[in-house]
């Protein structure tokens, strides 16, 4: 709950627009929105990489158990 309040305050304090360029996309968005999108993107990438690694380790453990 506290994190949500802090996020709302942060977004309200950072409403000025900034120019953003990514690959072929260019535009102007509020700073808070640009940071929020970047943070969510990083979170998704971290979850995908983490899930892939856990799956890899589970497969390795399963293969080692089957050998013994």
C-alpha cells in the first residue's frame, strides 16, 4: 500500500514531458510514464530470464536424478 502511494506521488511530481526515442519510435511522454514503462519492461525481462534459468536448473536436476 505504501509503495502505491509513493508511486502516485512520484508520478504527480514528474509530469513534465520528455523526448523519447527507441528504435524507430520517437515521441514526447511524461517523464513518470516513460520511467514506469521502462521499469515494467525491465521487470518482464527479468521474469523471463529468471523463469528460463529455473526451468534449466530443474531440467538439470531431473536429468541427474534419472542417471542415478
